C-alpha cells in the first residue's frame, strides 16, 4: 500500500529525515518495498519567467523563438521552445544555463537550428512533477518574476510503498500508519475533527426512504446518508494530488471524497445517485443464482446465491464491498447522493472477490477486516469533505442498520510475563509507555511483591488482532525495537535423539552413489499423466493425479525417479555435456492394489559414456547395476542375495523385457528393480541408449521400525579346503538355480564332520568344446571343519559324493 | 686345493650372474652346495689332505664357503628385487587424468541442507522427517491457519481428489483432504503429536506451491525449519540461534536482524534479514532470508501441549534461496535442470 508522507503529516508532526522514517516503518513490521519522491525536487537556477513575445523559428515550423522576462535580476532572455500550449503573457518555469533537471539533464546556452537559446521553458514532467509533457507548465496566480520555482510549486512528497501483514488491517490507511509512527517517534496523534456528527436537518429526501438488510450476518452494519444539492465536478488539486500519490485515479469530487476517506480511515464508502435507486429503497441481500450485473469495469458478471449485493427494489446495484454497477453510479448530472458506509463479512467478500476474479481497494480492505466502530466517524468525515468540495446538505432519513454490538476487550499482562517471553529486561515504565503510545491504554495497574507490575489494557476496536497477553509482548517489543534484542550465545541442554532413519538412509545412499562416481540430481516431483500411463501403469496414472494441477505436464506425483533422470540425461545430451552416471534420492509415490504409498527412494541411471578416454575400461553392465542396487538395499537392511528375483512383468512398461528384474514388493515394505531401460521407449524419447538403471524404494515405516541386532556367529579358525566343480547345463538354466542345487547336495555330502561352507559360481562359459544349447558353470566349493584341519582324502571323498549325487539327481552334467 | 677352490668360486660367480629366477637359483645351489654339489665334493677331499695342512685348508674352505653363500644371497636379493620390479608395471605419467568417469558429486541443494543440519546438530537439533503428501490438519489447522485463509485455497495449494487414498499418510480427521504440503511445518505437528517436549528438531524437505515457474519460483522447492519446545524459551534464545547459525555458515562478522512480521503459527513473528556484504551478487546491506517466531499458544493447544507450561520457537527458510545467495545463482530453475557443468562446481566446503 502506498502511504504519502505529506498526508501522514496531517496527523503527526514528524521531524525525522526520510531515512529514519523508512527505518521506523520497517521495524514497526511493515516491509518497505519502495520509497519514491513525488513532486518537484529542490531545483536551482529554475525560476519564474513571463513570455513577452513569441515568433515562429525562421528555420523550423514547429519551434518558436520567445523573449522571456525573468525578473529584474535576470532581464530578458531569448529562448527557443517547441511547446504549443502557451501564449504571450503566460508565466512559466524557466531553467537557466547551469540548472540540472531531474534525470540529470543539464541546461546550457545553445544554438537550436541557428537560433541562440538562453535556457529552457519547462513542462511539468521536466520538473519532475508528474507525467504531463503535452506542453509547458503554466503557472497559476502570476507568481513573482525571478522567484525560485520551489517557492511556487507545491512541495514534493515521499511515498512509501509498504507491505501490510494480514493481521494489521488497521494499517491499510494513513491514520493507521500515522498512529504507528506516532508511537515509534513518541509524538502526539491528531485525528481529523468531524464537523458533521450525524444530525440531519428536518428536510427529507423524496428519492430515498429506507435500508433493509436481509442477511445481517453478511452485513453487520449498513449506514446511508442522503445529500442533496450536490454539484459534481473535479475534486480540488490537493485531493487529486493525494489520491494520485496513493495510486488512485481521481474521478469526480464525490467519488474522490469517498476514496480519500478510505485511504484516510481504511473504511470503504460508496456513493449512489439517488435517482437511480428504484423504489427509493436499498436492500442488502444475497444475489439470485444467475443474476447478472455489469460492474464499473464494463464487464457483465454472473452472480450466485453466495454473492452479497446491494440492490434496489428492481435490480442489483453493487457487488457488495467489491465493485459498483454501471447503472447506479454518480454522473455529471447527479445532485442527490446516497452515501453508503457499511461493514461486510470478511469471508463473504473474500469468497465473492475470488469467485468473480474481481478485486478492488474496497474488497481488499473488507477481506482483511474493517473496524465497525470507526465506520460512523468515517462517514461523517466523508460528508464533511463532500459538502466542502461539492456543496449540498444532509437531509433525512439517516439510515443505520445493525452496528449495535459494542466493543469491549481487555487483556491483562504483567511485566514479568513479558520479560520471561523476551528473555531480557525492559523497564516496566517503558513497557507501559510502549503500550499507551499505541493507544493500548492501561486501565488498571497492580504491583505485586518483587516489583512485577500487572496491567489491564483496554484494546481499541481497530486492534482486533490483539487478544492474548503474548500479543502484547509483541507490541512492546515492536516499540522497544527488535534491533535491540541483546546478543546471546546458544545454550542447549542435550536431548538424546537420533536423526530420522529415513534421513539417515538417504544420507548413506547418497554418499554410496557419490562414492561410486554418480552425480546427484534434483528433479521435480510432478510429472505428466501420459508419462505415467506409458512408462508405469494406467493404475498409477489414475491414482496419483492431482485434483488441481497448475500446468498440464505437472499433473501427477512421480512413481519413480528414473523419468527425471532420463530428462537430465537428455538435457545434458542436448547441451553437449557428457553425463552418464546420475542419481536422485527423494520421495516417490507408489500405487499398489488401488492404494498409494509415499516411499523413500533412491534411483540411478548409467547412460552411454560419451567421454573418450586415453585408456579403456570395461563399461558397466547389468551386473554392475545389480551390485549397486544390492548395496543400496543393504543400507536399508535388505540382503538382496537371499531375495527372490523375478523378471519385470506387467506394470513397469519402461523396462526392457528379459533385461530387467525386480525383487520385493510394497507389501514387504521395499522394492528393488534394475536392468535396462526399454530401448524403444528411450529412442522415442530421443535418448542415445542403452541406459542401465536401478532403484531401491522403501516405506519410511520399514526404515523406522527398529531392526533386530544380529548375533555373532562363530567361525572356524582351521584352514579351508578348496575344490572346483564344473557342470554343463542348458543355456537357459539360471546360475542361481544350479548353485542352489549344488549347495543342497554339498550340504549333505560332507556329512556331519565338516561342511561345504560356500558354493559360488566363478566361471560361465559357452562355445567351443560344448554341445549346442549348453553352457558350462564352474563353482568354487569351500570345505572347512570347525574342529580340525581336513585331510585331502576326506575332502576328495566329499567332492566325489557331490559329483555322483549331482549327476544322479539333477539334469546337470558333471564335467570331468 | 686352493686353486680348485678359487676356480670353483670364479665359476660359481660367473654362473650365478646368469641366474634369472628362483628355480634356476635352486638348481645352481644344488650344483654347488647340494649333497652332490661341486663344493661338497671338494670338502670331501679334506680327508686325503696331510694333517699339518688341514688347519690352513680348513680355514680356506670356510672362507670359500662363506663367500659362496654371499654370492647365493646376493643373487637371491637380486632376484627378489627383480620380482618386485616386475610388479611395478610400466612407468607412469602422473599428469594423465584418471580414466574412471567420476568423481561423483553432491547436488548443491544437498550440500547446503547437510551443512545446515550439521551446524544445527551441534546445538542439539536432530533431523526429523515427514510425508510430502499431507492433510489439511497437519498443514493448516494445527498451525492456526484460519479456515478461509488464502493459503488453503485451491489456487495456491495442490490438492488430491476426495477419493485419493494414501495408505501410509495418516489423517487426523477422516474427512480431511490430502494435499501437497506447502511448508515443512507439518513435520513439526507430527513430531509434537508423536512425542513429548522438550523437542528440538530440524526438518528439511520438499514443499509445493501452486505457482508460476520463473527465475525465482518453482512448483516444488525445499525448506528447512527448526522447532524448539521447552520451558522458558525466549525471543532472545531464538535470536541467539540465528546469530549462531548464520555465523557458523558464513563466517564471523555475519549479522542477522529481526523485523516484526506476521505468521499464524508464531507470536511474536519476525522476518530474518542477513547482512551479507561478502556474498557474491549481494549488494544490499540486508537480505531477507527467512521467517521465525515464538510458537503460538494455539499451535500447542492443537497438539495437546499446555501453553501455560511449554514455550518454543520456530524458524524456517528456503534452501534454494539460501543456496542462490551462497553460490551467487540467480535463477532457481538451474537447480532442477542438473546440467553437469553446474553439478561439478560444488563440493563440501565450497
């Protein structure tokens, strides 16, 4: 909101420089977005002159050559001028050589098209007093020739553009801000003194009879005054100046007076032409569904039964508290006005303003709350102003509906409480003075033992935001100054607590992947519907949709982090930045049997490494990503080696069939998936493939569940005996299945004396020397006894039994 | 005899010089000092030597034997050295770059978040976590947000359809709507409901605003919030925390100031400004960095804490905004594009 310093000065005498006032406003709690100076700045060498002669420039049709009298000291100067709006005898502002005009424009003696010009006659804009550049600023009232221009022009003004927080609707006006500044600078505050105080003459209007409020909850107070004999015209310059300073456009004297009072008191007002009120009655009612009104901005609006309107007996005149209608406003021929000063329910106005997409200075104030107990003074003030600038007189009836709930609020607060909350001392007298400077008047003071003073404070009606002792702590601190909070060191008694397990998991996963040469990415959570549909599942697309997306391609929660990582690959690829190893840690949202789960997730991709290197390494493959997923699963306490791994099937269209596998499920609290991203889909997305990917997704509650601490398992200190076993199996046989079969046989073959403690595949071979359709798998077997060193004979015996047993009981053929 | 010995030694020395590996050395050793070796054979001749000559000859033999052993040892050392040298591989050029694709990098938002958490851990804050999908109660009601507050509006906040079911995000009331949290303060509510004071947590995380994306706005961004609940928590404590936090983050001479402000969940409330003349691209005396205040008694009532007993403070700020200030980045969107040239610029301590 724009606040004029000149205007503020009507109520409080501030002698501080602008910088000090800016600081005060800031530390009172109103952020100052801009400080602008309006009106003429101090100007040197700019004086009053009178045009004595005006001749056409011999060499330019649009220029004139004038002689200008600049008073006894300066004599008569010749000045070339391009303006057209002046005549001989006009007095104007003359900038002499040496003057510097706003914007740094320096005036010098110069030749213009061959004619000497000894200065410049100025427009308002050139002087920095408005935007008018249509011609010279013609000075009214024949000021003395040679007089400095600052003594002639109205004084400049400083405009603060401030942000008023929603709890302070009382400061959406000049009196409110003046009150705050008076408190800060410890100055008195002078309110306007209304001359009209509610007494209408005996005369009654024959155009207007009554006000009826159908829904008092929407409109707790409605007052209407009738003024006759009003003459509509422009408002005086001083009022226009102030309205403009505050960012409003002057309309006519009556409308301007209303707006002026709104900016002064914060109370919106509305004036009707009494002739346009059908039936002479104002009815405050809800609109009918589908009722239409054309508002002052020329737009036709369709209303609903939640919209409050001000109507006459025939039609809606005004969208209450928001904007007037075209059909009832003041025009040049208006002579009798009905002046509305009302209070509307904040929620109702907020709803209406939102639903119509229509906001105004009035709705802005009503939404935040207008003090019903100042409404009367505001209407009187407006009537004073209208009578002063538009003439007329108040006639009956004066209609007041509602407004009968008295205001009364007291808060008791003690100096001890204030200090306790602040953590530092402020003298009790200073606290009380701070409260009273804001008109939070102390009605009772009690001193308890120990010097603690308790105050009962009367809260004024405009401070509805104050209703608890803590609220007064803030008021005292504001006036004391938040810059004066004394410095302290942090003290903290230890609270034994650990970081959330999800946070700890994320941290471990992040550092694992960074340690394995991955680059961490952060992508957006919201993804397009089509992507879920094609890359994940139709069910996910159905369940993870937002009700009110803002843009079409951000309509769904992400079920996987991989899509974002593919975007990152593509972005880097298109920018020619080689990126191949990317990961993200973050939340994903997984649809599982018609229900959604918010999960912690870590996901990575390995794209083609486009960097040429001086030495070759084997590129990552399926087994590299399996390794990383297993490591990430381990960080969540999941041992992937013992889990069942299945081909990705069904939903999860983004994976390459036969080259992507999955373990776990939402039901068990985690899902691991890894392999190749679908090649055709990658290609469609424009990414140079192939791309390997993996993720581990886990429910937060699984991480939060406290795991069982494992017990130590004793191990043998005797040496191991190693033997190899090679089997010829079908090419399609899975190594895990073969290994399990060998391990099962080995477990029994050794007998009770010792065990085959591990069976691991160490070689896979296909090709020469093997039958068509077969491959060889070689296993390393480790035998060990807990009690002694094994002899070759017994180990060889065990191996023999294993070979025989495998040959007898499995489809695998033992290689000799 | 003497002659034979010196011939043998000369021959052994010449032979051993040609020995390359351990097996050859073993063979040479056997040829010389083995049971059938040449030296062993010479020693056997001792018996046929005259008695008076024996002491002198004995001495000579011992000397020769020692010499022979020296030659063998020297050869063994040479072989061992050669074996080690063989492990060295070819000579290296230390200026050639590594061929691995790394190093891996942390995202700048992670670096800033983790640094803040580390600083706060030192004064007793532990990191709390909570869902990004939230309900109206945790995001608004419990934080003293009036029912028709604009923040709740569907124009500003993402909601889910009434039928949406988030199985592991608990509702406080069954008729609540699910939404995407607009601030991490919802974690404060969940933490307070779950535990008992005193509480000292920091909750970093992703938040959502239904807003146009531009250089300073993104549909999701990250916040970090502190909450401290205890007896007798004061405004001065809050100021002390922020002074500590920013001085730890930005170095000595960093200043903070409070400006009175308004938030529904704190009273009094402040905006926090940072004096950061030494930061890149900041040419102002003060930059706004976050909001804070003393926890409003209504918030305590909503979670069942007695506001007569418990007091607290809360502080929150945007991580992107801070990261932009710290690193001199002026477009928030670069954080979400993940251009590798950005990601490679930042490491711990940068």
